């Protein structure tokens, strides 16, 4: 088996190497974060490798990953690369943390109870700290813009929470990647100067092109060594006898250059490279199975420095090569390679993607495969992957499959909302609502949108009432609609109407004998009682909890009874019990990857304020706000309530007023009068003080 070629001597990078040297030395004493940023081909990866080698020589333990574009949609893909050499160390973690990482890495079956991204993140942080006890630790990620969402969240979570640990991050990114974390230093990797660029070309090309052509290469490449080498190699293949008046390709026209370079390869190489480009984690064995003559083709590609081979793994010398190789295949060729790969790969999510790309939409069979892959991704806490797969399942659903289409629409909207992509969820719901005639189908769309908070309260109430009229004799649907409209009316507020709908929901659920729906209806009746000053009916809530426990949750992964109980216990000054209930709910939401955890976190923060645990309350409220900011969810405003109250209690008047102003703006945007009232109350407390 061919092995990876060594990194060439770095030329013209003395300044960057000195900066990396200082970074590595500083990381021996505490956390450091350095991002090497520059355009594709500028030399970031070579500098990154030099940093890894330097850290290794100074006793660092290395966790490295080099994600690629094809992996960006595969949940926890990069995390698996990072932890590939420390699997045994995971076994030393506490049981919940050990299980969270093993399930995320597909090393252990979830058993239907998958950890959420944040639970995996907590486990990852514990592992990093453990590894750093004996030796300083370097987390090295090349091309962070290709990190899959769950892995990026896990890494960012850990880095933001480091204190004095000797844990460093060395990463590379293309401009505009948006990657950021606390304490991050950016080092821009710019173009090589003329002398250094010519040295690079001289080391790689035989014979060296004439000076006149070298100057043109330098000018057109903009000092980018990858672009320059591609142009130089094209010149080399032509014998450097290029008409001086003939235009050379511009740096942006790399596809033409790469086509020329690939053109010298045998057909088996091009076929093998297409398969490698289509795989998330290309391996020699997979390509060999998918393509006749794949071994020979890959060897020729390696000798031409198109790919690097490390054991069984294949990596393109630059992502642009993979992109052009894939893009240059005609649609029929791409479908055929995906068809073959779908028969080879074992990961359910990746297989579903290959199945989808092997055919043209619509296709009922493919839609079903994607729907199932989305469900599985959701179960293991990879909610972002579930949302993407769900959208694909909608695209492949044929016209006329109305029942399947609606089921997939509603589940996909749920995935998107839970993942924090509420804008996209609103877009899908809005399109479906506007094109669906009045009736039970439209009523179900209304139910989902209202339950997930995709419309404001006034719109939700109006449309829920319309849906109740249109639901006809669909008793299960009516029970759900009455329960949801009851809850919306609590905050409108119209407590008499809320009580009426809650009782109807209870009656219908009793009539159906549907325990899951009855649990929800009993909770809504309990909310009404609490809001109307009747207190907490322990017997009714206990019944709802019992029904929910054995019958399942009518509205998805998070139990509504537990949420109500946690709130009600706090409202009736049973703070210890409220804390325990909220902590259980937070764990449940984290396991499911539900960004709705921000509500539970800020409510738990409010409990801790009343209990006098201000430091913990601050941390909980900040985490809630962080989730809201990440998801651009207007209801991040909820986190401003405990944050502003804490500032007021501490006498931090300026901070409190700034938080109140920001919170009031968001409360108006979210149309949340209750939140506005809470913030005004805290402002009143501040002024009184």
C-alpha cells in the first residue's frame, strides 16, 4: 500500500513559523487558540502540519482531524477522527459521559435513548481535561469550515469552558468561514513573495519555465503557491513553449487547470477519484470495491500527487481537486457512482445520501429511506442531520403521496425547529399552509406551527380556532387543537377561554381513551388552574405524569407534564423540588438535541435566584442566552429575565438597564407581553433600590 508523502520544506514562511513556535510554547502553560486563515492553496495546511509536528516534538499529545466537504452533513464525523487514537481513554470517564461519546461515535447502540449534542460536549470536555493532566494537549483541525455541525458544537463548547488547562487549538480556515471561539487569535496566511514563490516552483518543476513565464505565473497566481504550481505544471506538460501573447488561465479558472492535470491520468484513475470525491471518508478498500481497477487508478493518482494515502485512508491534496473531479462527471456518471457506493457504505446516514444521489427526484422508495435515516439521526441526538435528511425526503416524495408528504413535512418542521432553524421551519409551514385548502390537513399544519412557536400568539390563536372548525369529526386532532389553543390563550390572555378549551381537550381525550393525549390535556387544565390562582393540583399532575410515563409523549421527545411540574413547584415556593424537576427536564431535552432547552435553563436560573444561588443562576442564564443567540431565536429574550434580575440584585445598575433595553426590544419582536412585564418588574426593583 502506498503511504503519504512527507511535507515539503516550507519556503517563505519564516514569520508564520515564528508565530506558531510562540503559540506552541505558550500552550505549555495554559489554553491557546490559533487560527491560520487564508484562501485555498495558500499554504495553511503545510503550516498546520508544521505546528502539529512542532507540538509533538515538545511532548504534546495530538488530537487531529481533517474534515472534508462531503463530511459536513455527517453527524459527529470529525469527532470520530479527533478521538480515533484515544478510544481507550474514553473508558476511564464516568459512565454517562463514556456512554455519550461511545453512542455519538457509533461504538455503542443508543438503545433508543440517544445523547444530545450538549451531553456529548460535556463528555468531550471531561475527556480533554483528563488527557491534558499528563501532557499538554493539541487539538488540531485542518479546514474547520468543513466540520459537521454537531462536532463543531462539541469542540466549541469545550474550548469556551477551559480555565488553566494546557489545551490548545490549532486550526485552519478559508476566509469567511465564520469560525470563532473565545480567545481565538487569527493569523492571516498571505501570498508568498516573488523569491519564495520561484523557489517553490524551482523545487517542483523540471525544467523551470523561462523567467518571463515565471513572472506571469507569479502575477496570475497572486502569490498563491497552489495556484502557481498548477499553472507551472500545465506549462511543464506543454513543454513551457507557450505563446507569450496567449492568455494563461486566471487563478479562478482552476477547473481548466485541474482538468488538464487529470487528463494525463488513466481512465481508471478518473473513475477512482470520482468515487473518492463522493465519499465522506474515502478509503482505498471502498474505492477498490466500487470501481473496477480502482487500486491501479488510485496508485497513479498518488504518484501524480492528486491524492495522499495514509494507510487505508484517501485524502485529496486539496479540496478543489475533489470538487472539480466530482463536478466534471456528467449527471449519469455521478448517479452511477452513488448507486455503487450506496451498496458499499455501512453508515445509515451516508447510505441514505448516496441512495438519494443515485436517482432523480421524485422517488417514493428513496423518500422512505431518507425519512427513516432522519428518524434515526434524531434518535441519536443528531438533530441537524435529521433536519437535512428530512428536507431531502420531502424533495423525493412524489406528487399524489399526500399522506406521506404531510407526515414528512410535519416531522421535518419539527426537526428544524428543535435544531434552532425556525426561520426555515416557518418557510416550509408557510408554504404548506398557503397552498393547502381548509380542512383537517391544513388543521394539522396549524397544530404543528402553533405548538412549535412558529407563529406569534395572536396568529396562532386565530388559526387554531379556524382549524377547530375545520377538523370535523377528527376527534384526536380536535383534542390536540383544544390543548394547544388553551395554552396560547393563557398568555393572550383570556383565562376563561383557556379553561373552556382545556376542559374540551380533557373530555375528548377521555372519550378516545388516549392516555398520551389525556396527559397533555390534564397539564393544560393544570396550567389554567395555576394561572387563575387555584394552585397546584398534585393529584391531577401526578396522573398526567403517570400517563405520560407509560403511554409516551404526544408531542414528541420532551414531556410536557415534567415541564409544568417543574414550573409549578417553583411558583409555589417548592424550590428544591422545582430544581430537581427542571434538571430532569434539561437532561431530557439535551438527550434529544432540543434547543428548547433554553426555556428550561432560564427557568432553572430563576429558581436558583430565589434560592440564593446567584453564581449558578448566572451560568444557566448565560447558557440559555448562548443557545438563543446561536439559533437566532427571538425567544432568547427569556434569558434576559434572570440576567437582568441578577444585575439588579447585585446593584449593577448600568448593566441591568442595558440588559433590560435589549430584552424589551426582543420582547416586542417576539410579542411576549409576559416577558416584558417581568423585565419591567426588575427595572422597578432597580429603581426602588
